[in-house]
């Protein structure tokens, strides 16, 4: 064995050890990342899953004409002013007789959600023949009742309800007069002070309009800017200056864009506050640098040989870009835009400054109606004192995450599908 | 923009690559003086392209020094010379492909028939329809074979009807000797062909616009010998209808395909003669040194 071979052998073991160690560090960091993700998801899903269900209470309700003050159930006007609350209270008093104390009565009435009257109105509207009769009907339970029914036996004594109330609920449960149903209103309702009535409907629609405005503005502007800078612009001090500033913009904290939107769009241009149009404009400013940078990178990957081939056939610069560069760079541009949009979808800070943090009950009908967006809704609920909002917050986060994951998956799939080799 | 930068880099890389090739013997050759003017027969009667006192600069760096040359009608002229000697640069100035490089300037009188190539009034699109180019690396568009060939005719509106276009595509592919290999899969991707087929596709694409001159920049350097032989055969056939200027690194190839051969050395045109003369009785010492393989 020569001297060199001996030396190489000696160093080999050390090199392999180093390599192993290096790999171990890599695996460790990935492990830490996955663990963090796991903890995050377990926590959110653990807290939030219960918000997708809500409880209903069955009561025997007599829809008395006198108590309701309605004599024609097909008359909407009358239904709007009908005293459904009175009917429900009466039903509750009948279900639990002997509650005469005023305070106790109030506690009893609190078992049913204030939104239950709307349930009742809808039922009556759908079937006017119910008027005057007596029916077993399911009414939405109050959020505290809902929470109590959702907690396990062991933790129930700690619940924030009076002993009397707990007893009533236990009675209802034992009699089979409570039911857990899918919480559809969580997706269709706007915000509300009552957790059992609150939903992310208006936030989702608001987010949709905001994203629509952002996409319609930032994609064309970003792609056009990228193409001009990459293909047509002369290379001089001025374009260098622009390039540096685009990169700077990408690193500007998003709240600054909110301030900018406040100063320019609201104060200078007088746009209405709290509307998706404004949110979209601000998020466009925020997303543009990302789209420009990724689009330029995508354009750069188009091989010069393709451009030369087209030029040599007598294509003009414009034709080279439209026929060859753009189709080849499009997957990259789309991927970048989707990632930019995902960022914008999760953005809260700039929207707080332009008034999209408002309490919005109605579902917005267009980009100029006051609206809020998902992350802001999460922020609002996280601030609410009612205990039920904890689960709602987590549930809203789950919905937001689902959207983000869908978008990012779409980006990956698009890239894989449209990627072309040459 | 970036094309320009990359091309520029590539040209510089060529220069760098050339340096190690200049070995001891080359250094002794450097003492050989350049001829006052190009030796041999640079001019022909009734040339297709008439090029006089061509100088090409990359910024302050002069790549081509006072080259004068005629390219005859239906002739195949090969440009040979060591790496970085400016053959490709010279070729690219013949259809103004150098325009894509910001820092590149071309001076001199370049004429295609009576047309001044660098006339500011000349539309470069029209020029490139008359002077086509085939590149070193096959560069089919990532489109179907049919669309690759049809691209040029569509650009220039050469065919009004689908039928006419089909005919142009078929004829071009036939001329490029590719028709029989691809006629059943005209609508599959051009990038799925083999290297040699891709290069023939690029040739078909170039002749689909019926140019008068075809420039070829080392068209076989990325191909295997069999594909190379096919292209060389093709060049021979094409010379019946087209004027062809070909840059090549292979002296055998120059000897096989060309009628005349021009030898470039460090940006200067040293000698132009009938191919046979260049390879059997070169007039200039530098030419002789190169073809005998004393430097490359």
C-alpha cells in the first residue's frame, strides 16, 4: 500500500463521519419544522373542530295567534313584527314549570339563542298552516348551552353556567331534546355578537372580492412590467434604479402599504373606506414586487436559443415575446402570482389601517360594499371575550389554511403540468 | 436584453477558450505577419453578397478587422479558423443578428444584391426573411413539428390557405430530408426529435420562408457523425437553390461541402480560395499552419 493510499484511507473515515453529521443536521431541521407544523395543526384543529357543529333544542311550541300577534301567516309584514320571542318563552316556561322568579326566568330564556326567533319565522313562512297549532320544533341553542353540551362530563362542573341552568340542560339532554347538527350558518352568516349566529360568510365573500381586485390589477401590471424590464428596457442607471427599488418594495413591511393606502387612496382620492376595492388596491401594491420578481425570473429561464431562432426567421421583438417568451414563461409567472396571491390572502396589517377591520354583518354584494376579510375576521374574533369565539377563531383559521394550502398546491400542480422541456 | 448579455458572455467565453489553444507553436506563428490584404480570390463575378471593409466591434474591442469578401450565387462558402477568430461574429453580421447585442457595432459596406444591409431604412424583418440562419445548437421551438416549420410562413403571411401552408411545410421537410421520418407525427413536439432530426427541422424551418441566403453557424458541432453526414448531404442538395455560408470547426467538413473556403485568423480574413486549393496548396503560411493542425 502506497503512502498516498494510506493517507486517503485515513481521511476517508473522517470524511464519511462529516457527511453523516451533515445529513443528520438536515434531517434534524426538517424534523423540527414538521414538529412545529404538527403542533400548530393539532392545536388549531383540536380547538376549532367543534365550531363546525352546533346544538339545537327541541321544544313544543304553540304558535298562538294572540301571542304572536299574527292572523295571516302569509303576510310578510305581519311576520316581521310577530312576537316569536314570546312564543319561545312560553314554550320554555311550559317545558320547565314552576320557574316564577324573574331572574330565574331570564336564565331560562337564555337557553335558546336570540336567533331562534328567525328560525321560527322561517318555519312559519315556509308553512303558514302551522299558525295556531302546536308543533315540536328544533331551536338553535345559546352559545353557552352549546359549549356546555360540547364539553366532556368531567369538565362540566367548571362551566360558566348557573346550577339551575345546568340542571335544565341535563334534563333536555336526558330527554333526547338536544341535537348536534352541522353548523352551516358558520359558512353562510356574517359576523355577529352572538357566537352561535356568527359566521365567516361575509369574510369569505370579502376576501374573494379583494383577491379578485388584486388579481385583476397585479397580474397584468406585474407581467407587463416584468416583460418590459426584461425584454425591452435599455440597461442603464435608470433601469438599475428601478430594479433596486422593486427589490426594496418586496421587503417593505406590509403595514406601510396600509398607511400608503390610507394616505393616497382614502385621503387623496377619496375612495370609500372598508371596501374590497380599496383592500385590493393596497394588496396589489404589496403583491406587485413579488409578481414582477418571479415573472422576470421566469422570463430569464427561457433559453436565448429560442429567441434567436425566432428572430432569425424574421420575427419582430414583439412577436418573439408574444409567441415564444410568454408561453414558455407563463407557468413560472402563474406560480409566482399564485404565491403572491396566497400572501395577500393571509395579509392583515395593511387592511387594519384602511378600515377593513369593521364589524360586518351583511354579506357584501360587490367590491364597493363594506367588507372584511378572513384574516381580519380571525383577528376580530381572537379579540372577543365570549368563550365560544375561541373555537370559532380556530375554525376560521382552518378555513383560511385550507384556502392557502389549496392555492399553493395549485401553484405546484400548475408548475408541474405546464413545465416544458427544451 | 438578456439574450444580448448572454451572447456577449458566450463570445467572451469563446475568446477565453481560445487562449489555452495558443500553444508554443502558435506563439511562433504570431510572428508571421498578417498579409496586407486577403490573399487568394476573395472576389467573384456577380456576387450574391458583396462585403467590403467590414469591421465589427464589441464596445471598444475590435472583433473583425477590415474583411472584404464576396459570396457567389448558389455557392457554398465555408468560414474556418481557430476558436475566437470572429467567424461567427462575421456570419451574424450578415443577417444583422448582431443587432441583438447592445454593445456590438458593425461598420463597412455590406450588400445583398443591391440592397445595403445596414441601410437605416431597411427593415431587419425583411432582411432576415431573405437571409436565414441555422444555429450551432438545434433550437426547435417547443411547439409541434408542423408549427415549427409553419412559423416563418405564418409570420410573413406566405400562405393564405391551410392547403398552401401544408404544401410549404411538406416541401420544406422534404428538402430537409426529414419528411419520411416525421410525416406521421407532424403534430408531436419538435423537441422530441433526436439531435440530428432537430437540426434538420431547424433547416426546414429556415428554408420554409424561401430565403436567398442560408447562414449556418457550426450546424453539426452538436451532432454525431451519422447525423452530420446527413446534414452535409443536405447542404450539397440545398446549394442548388440557395447560397450558403457555413462556419465550421471541422476542416474535413469544409473540404467536403464547400466550393470556396475562407480562413479567418484573429479577426482578419487571411485567405480565400477554392476549397481544393486551400486544402492542397494554401497560399499563406498561417492557413497552412492551421490546416496542417499546428494550431487550432
